[in-house]
C-alpha cells in the first residue's frame, strides 16, 4: 500500500518533544502535541480562579511548551506560521486524537516502565497501520514493545532525533525484530526526503551509534586531560576545528548539551556494559560535583565555562577542576598547532598535528583519538551494519568533519596501527586481518566509485542519486570551464552547474567572468544552468576587502567598472535564453542575494539566511538588489487589485535599511526574497539535485526569458515618506548622521529620483541610480571605517 504521513502526534512536550513537533510543523505536517495533566495549580491559575478541571490548566504543559518555542534561541521554528500547525492537548482528554494520525512519536521521560505504560495506552487508541516510534536515546527498543499487539509491533521502531531537531542532521532509526521491513524502509525514506535528515540505521544497543562513540570520546578526553594536567581551555583549543570537530570542541559542547543530559547518557551505557568499557563510562568525580552544584552549562548560566560582563564587554573564564574556581582561559600553542593551522583540508590538519610525536598538543590529540578509533572498530557490526553508518552518524550527530574510519585512513592506517601496537594498544583482530591481506585503507576510490571494507571484502558504496557531490562529479568528468573563483561542471541530463570556490565564496571579477562565460556556454549547448556550491555558505557577498582597497586608493573608475560588470551579470542571469536556477544555502547575503533575485527560479535550502546587508557597512546594494527586491514585491501583489506603491517602496526600504537577514528560507519568502516561482529543499544534501530538476521542469514547460519591463516608482512623495521615517529614527537616537545619509541615498534610488509618483522608468535607470549611490557612499571616510571594522572585527560599526 502507498503510505504517507499527513498528520502526526507527539507525546511529551519537553525540550525534545516540542522540538520534534516544531520540526514536523516546519515541514508542513499538522501535529498534535500531548502531555500529562498537571496535579497542582500555579499561582497565576489560582489568581484567575481556575481549577484543575479547566481545559487551560489540563493543557498547560503542552501549551506552555508551544509558547516557549517562540522564545528559544536558536529558534526551533522556521516561521511563526509553523506554530499554527501544532495543536496542543493532554494525554487523558485527547488520547482519542491518536486515531486520526499516521505517525505517533513518544518523547516522554527516559524510564522503561513509564514508556511501556504509554505504549499500552497508545495501543488502545491508534488505528491499525499507524506507525509508532520512540525518541529514546538509549533504552532498549525491543523492551519497550513487549506485550503490545502484533500490528503495533510491526509498525514500531526507534526514531532517535538529535537536539535541536531543526538543526542537527542525524536521525537514528532502530528497528526491532518484529518491525515490518516495509515500515523501516518507508521511515528511512521519509526521514531523508520529508524531514531532511541524514538517516542511519542503528542496532538496538546502549545509546545506539553516535551517543555511544561520542560519549566515549568525550569521557576519554576528560580523563586524558586530568591525567596530563591540561586545563579545560587548553583542551578546547585543540579539540575543535583543528581536528575536524565543531568550534564548541569538547567542554563548550558539554555546556551546550547540559551536564545533566550528558551524565544520564553516560550512566546509561555504564550500567549496561562490563570491564574496561565500564570504567571509561564512569563520570569523573569533579563532574559529579558540578552536577550537585547545579553547574550544568548554558541552561544554568555556568558550567565548564563562565561568562562575566565587564566594562569592556564579556569575558569567558574556564573552570579549574581541582579548585572549582574560574580562571583566565588558556590555549595551547606549539609547533604542531601552527603547522596544522597552515593546512586547509581537515584530514591534513589532523595528520600534521598527530604526526608530531613529542609535541604537547600532538601527543594529547593522539592520546584521545587512539582509543576512540579502536573503540569504533570494536563496535563495528555490534552497533551498526557497516563502517559507513558509524562514520555518517558521527558526522551528522556530532558535527565531525570526518568519521572515525575516515580519520584512521587520513592518519595512514598501516602506520597508525603500527604505532598503536608499539605503544601496547590492542587493535581489533579484523583490522589486523584486513592489513595482513594487503588492504591498507577502509575506503578507496576507483573509476569514480567509492568502496568500503566490510566483512573481508570491499563493497561499493551506493549513494542516493539525489545527493549530488560536486567533488565526485569533477573526478568523474572533465570540468567544462574554470578559473580561480569558479568552475562550470556538467551535472548530467543537459544541465550545467556553476560552482563557486573563492574564499568564503566572495564574489569577485573571476566569479563574475565565469557567470557570463557559463551562461554563454549554456545558451549554446545546455538546457539550463544551476548556480550553487557545497562550501560552508553560498556566498558572503561581494569581495569587501578588494572594494575597500580600491576606495582607499581613490580608484573609483575601477570601482565603477566592477559595479557595472556586476549589474550587467545580474541582467545576464535574468535575461538568459536558458533558465538559470540559483541554489542558495546558509549565509546568502549582499552580492550573494543579488545573484539569486534575478534568476529564473531560486531553489533554496531550508536553512538559508538571505538578506541585503550592505547598509551595515555604510553602503546600499549596488548590483541590482534593491531594484530586484522591489520588482519581486510588485510581482507578488494580487493581479487586478489596486495597490499602494508607497507601501511597497517603504517595505523594501525598511528591509534594506535594517539589513534584515532571514533566519530560514521560509522567512526569506515572507521577506519577499522568494515567491511562488521559487522552491525550498528541506534536505540540504538534495539541494543541487532539486535545483537541477527545477531547470528541467522549466525547460519542459517551454521556458522563455522575461520581457524587459518598465518600473513604476513612487517619485517625490514616496522619497519624502521614506526620508521622514529615517529622520524620526535619527531624532530618536536610533540612527547616526551617517545612517541618515545612507538612507537618503537608498530612498532616492527606490523613488526613481525626483520625479512624479507613478512614473515608469526602465531597469537601467534604476541600476544607474544604484551604482551612483554606491560609488558616492564608498568614497565616504565613515563608510570606509565601517567596511574596515567589518573586515577586522566581523561585526558592524556604528559611527
């Protein structure tokens, strides 16, 4: 039967329950969130004269959790509209609603007996065929289903989300012996395609995959720190990006997770394993003491680190585990750390660090990595079916750049095993057998295919066709064209892809040239073009440093030429004979947004933070962004209905002047950057595939470029209205004189100059106004100060 999930229920409205409900709502699934009925009134409820029988009281738990979603940072919701899809209630009065849903997710307290009672109740009310899952982080999934009906057991499995569900990619799916294989297959596909997750099938073992290895690694790090006399700050300085881990490294990660949560996870494994493994999972006494003091991390205001505010801003201090005093944060700087910093690729950074035997930083990292690599190999087959699942779980769940087996390969497997044995460590027999048979890595690439070692042989790794990997594509096929800033790649099916690869994907003349060359090539030989990449961000905008240097040198003819070229390139995108689809993700600001706006369609990742931010550095958009955002808002207005031109201009003026950046693609749509012709990809790994399909759909529909259009502008009256708003902010002390000057320039552009309201002007006229305003502002010393401050400090300067 064709299965789908159109409605869902979440039982439990704590941090995880509410987060899962929010994520379901984010992807458009109406969800009912239920929790227990309170047994006592709050003082506020007593003042209102409410009783324990009032619906508002009985629904309080879920209702308060839903309201709290609006206040959480980072936000669990992609838009305030998501909340409209969450219905709240309680498990006693609303349990019958479970008969109307296709998926029930249990997220109650981590107690087997409680969970079994909840599932017994669910079994009475669910309709046959409804999928039921538990978000447990480590309780046996088999044990939870004991005593349930046959149909329940066939449709039951574990679905372990990582917190926060909106942002963390990993979803561990844990079947039981009774789980219907078709249900398992459906949930894996649903998790990837609809929820946007990286799905890994795990076995029903303590803490599954990521938490088992991740917790082990964190505890090993703490133990090595205590043994070697390192400080908390020193450890974090070398266990973050330097070894391919998140910036939060070790102890900041624990502060974010919460020490109470971490200790619960550690104890869960400790209570279920034996021998040396049990010793590792014993939480150190100083961490137990922190827990007793309530020093849990970010949630309690202090943990391994403490932020104190002073006259010159905030300072972060580190905990001394011996004295329990907070001290100045320390870092490790050695020859090995300096060598590692010179490397660009995470695997090479790691190798440079670890290979420096006798170095304080290198020896510590090796002492932490070695047991984790061995432990991962010991668990292979026990916690997952293959090494791929383990590597992916650690990358998606803990933010590692490379998984444990990829790490071992990066360190040179034969040499690292020889060192381990030399130091007296016991390497799992299957790894030694692999090496003895002449195989020297867990992974290898051959003819563009990736192979992984599994049970005595290499097997081909099968990739989801929706996951376009540009690196693999470039290995398989010749690049069509390339320069220092970008490459044109054949994506297959007659579609070409333009990949940026400059620093930060900042847009310079090399990228501008490649866009023009690519569109020329595509118009001759391809069906259409996708502009996208797989860097950290789509684009941080135009090359600010280069522009500042030219301005400080007084080379305004050069700047005029660059801005003209950028504007012409945006128009080339817009009027290309073949459709150009832009695929933004993460930071897509300034010039990055300006490349999106004129395209035939935008295929945005759900996590796209888009905005025209030039005002923050004393400028206005110069590449046509103001014009295109204004036109996009005009096109969005209902046809045949009178509209207020001044309102549209004011709206665009506010967004540009406030440098508004969306917190999601859905919010970018609400801000006018996306409209009905644009689409959103929930799974970031599918973005380029979806953009390619978008090109093919446009082609099949007989794509024609837009006709050149005249733009109605607000003229003198609109200019005065926009300026009045800016002046009121200046008089109220919310804006500086220079802010007002920038606002005047922006208002002049949006109004079309000092002309009559309703006058129609062509696009080039507005582009000329944009360029003139941009060049005028960049010549201002105060703007140059703002640009320099942004480059040095990474934040705006108010001057």
